[in-house]
């Protein structure tokens, strides 16, 4: 079963590609950095045949990511064909074109009732310009597939809220050209929150800010961030957060854990008291693309609290880190102790400047006068697909601030370069300073 969505005719559609899934045309939309298509696919009814047609030229060189899926495809002049066996979110990269993000979503089993008074329902085929809006306790915001909601959501001290649907949450109501660095979706001191299935586009600042929230689930989220500072998901002083099965293309940190007072110093028209120690954050089964700014997986820079603990990144495909950031990034610019952090089952397809970047330091982001530390950090089952150009350019560093502000107990277990396990820390071209007990297993 294939279910497609019909978007308003005023949306931006691809000039380059068409898509047919099991004989059904699927609309392909565009942004300045990628084309994308969204549809629902029930894998229990058999495989899905994907046919992508290039309009103006031939299809020669193609890469389909994550590489873990092993999808090669067959090309014939202007046509690319391959098969999906289950709902996957992939990037089809045809030489000479922007990436094409193809998002097959599993069936929706619990669609809300449009007549429910606790459901704010945005129907397909329309554009809704809301500007700044908020939610009520126990309310569901549902953006139906094919609907576009333009604006930004700011909800404070609101419990039991759900943001969902296969539609588009578009941030272009506000423009960076007008001096706006506005966060797109802000949850401030909320509890029991669910964000699922939506597509977020054209933000002019952080895309999701979870400020001092509790019990948050983010599932099957798709994002395309284009301008600098479009962080994907900022977990700021929040606890018991589960982020899973998401596809994030951001022009700053994809997923980041922070803790500080978020103010106009960081984002326009923003004040979120989130200087609370983050705890129990799990990010798993996600695909990450990082552009010029930021890092793929980050803790820091702003950590004006006593500690950050129990943060896990598991089963992640890092398809690219193209700028000056790192794949694995811990930046402690304040007083916190970062402890019990696990990176596990991570596949890195491309990075450029830095691979591992763990630092206790002082920067323009610092608000504390004293420095912190890190301990009990584990990287386990990591495979990095190095290219010849990485040698001499891509570095790693683990550096404390001083004898009292160190990084200690870093375990590197089964870290492979192109499938071959490293035997010594020097195999990573790593620089260390005020670092103790770094072990390679």
C-alpha cells in the first residue's frame, strides 16, 4: 500500500526529478539544498519499486545513503530503479544535482479525529500562515500530509502535548534576511511531550528547542536546515528525552545537549530559563547530515550547570560532516562535569575537519568563570569510512583545561577505520592535553 500527499500548488516543486512508487506518482518538492518526497508505505504488502526520472539530463553516478542499507539501484539513461523492502528514509545523490531525500513512512495507525475538541487539525492541500502560536495542555497539533503550516510554535509550561502528522512545518514566515534568528519550535518547561512524523523546513534559527522539559519523545522527524544556526534538536536542560528514527539535515549541530539561560544573546526574541542539569538523553536509530556549521552529535558548548549525565547516541548513520565541526563532539565551556556518555554502533560515511573533538575550554559561549571536566566517556563499535583525503587533514583531539579540569576515563572499544580495528590511539592522529586514562580496546 502506497499513500501519497497532494500539496498546495504554490509550493516549490522539483525542476529536476520525478518519482513513481509502485506505479503511483509521488510529488517531489524542493528546497535550496535538497529535493524531498514524503509518502506512506506498508511493507507488509510487499516490496516497493522506486522509479526516479531525471528531467533534463542522464543519470550516471549515483550514491544512496545510508550505505548500511546496501541499495545500489540500476540506471538506464535518465531513469534510476531500486526496491525498498521496508519503510526507510534515504538520500539519493545523483551527480550534478542536489541530494534527493526520499522518506518512506510506516502506516499511520492512530490518526486523530478532526472533530475532537483537543485536536487542532490542519487539512491537506492548504497553506496556513499562523505566525507565532502556542498550544494548550492535553492538545494535539496535527498537520495532515499535504498541509503546510507557516509560523513558529512557542509553548510554555504546557503538559501532555503532541505535535504530529506527515505535513510540513515551514519556518519561512520569518526570514533571516530581516535579522531574525528565531527558534522554530520551542517547548519551555513542558512535560510529557510527543513530536512525530512532521517535516520541518526553512527555519531561520534552531529548529527544535526543548528547554527544561521532562519526558519527551521525538520520533520519525524529518528536517532540512539551510542557513547557519539551524540546529536540529537542542536538548537544553531537559531530562528523559528519547529521540529515535529521525532524518536530520542541519546547517549546525544535528542533535545537541546544552544547559543555560537561552536569551537574545543566542536567538532573537527568546528567553528560556534552561540552566538545569540534563539527564537521561537517548538518541538512536537516526540518520544525520551536518553541513557547514556545527557537529553531528554534540554536548555543549553552553553548560552552566553542575553536571550532564547519562547521554547515549546509539545506532546512528553519520552520512556527512562537511564543515569545521566534528562527528563526536563534547565541548564544555562552563563549570559542568560531563559524565557517563556512550557513543555506540555508529557508522561514519564522511567527515572532513575533525573526527573526535572533546575539549574543556573557554569561548564566547561561556557564562561561568570556572571550568568543568569530563569522565566516563565510551566510544564502542564505531566504523569510519576514511578516504585518502582524510589523511593529514582530519584530526582528533581530547583536551582538558588544566590539572584540575581534566578529561578522564575515555574508552575506545572496537573503533574501525574502513573495517579494520585500530590498535593504538595514535592511529587516529589524535592530540591530547590534560587527559588521563585513554584506553583503546
